[in-house]
C-alpha cells in the first residue's frame, strides 16, 4: 500500500484527526526510493501527521499512534507589549 493510500485509510479511520486546514504531513522515503528519480514510490516510508491534537505516526495499515512530542506554537510570551 503506498503512502497516499495509507493517509486516505487513516483519514477514514480517524476523521477527528483530520479537520480541514490544520494538518501537516511528513513523508520520509528511503534513500533508494524511486520517488527521487522521477518514478513511483517503491519503499514503505515513515509517515507522521501533526494536527491540533498532537503528532501521530501513521502505520502501514493506516492506524495512528500518538507520539510524545509537543506542537510548536506561534505564541511568543516575550512579545507581550
């Protein structure tokens, strides 16, 4: 299953993690993957998504597991003047 199919499956399984406009997706392909030479993806890349609910790893079966990381914020407490 390619990474786009994994993302679609994860979205169907966990719609609460995919609200419009609040998603960042990181796909990390293997160095030897065909995607880097203009071909189709032929690896099983690492896929993570970051939403307002946190950062999640997306498994090969489209399951989402929350990672223990904080979400960066644009709020700068030193700039309260």
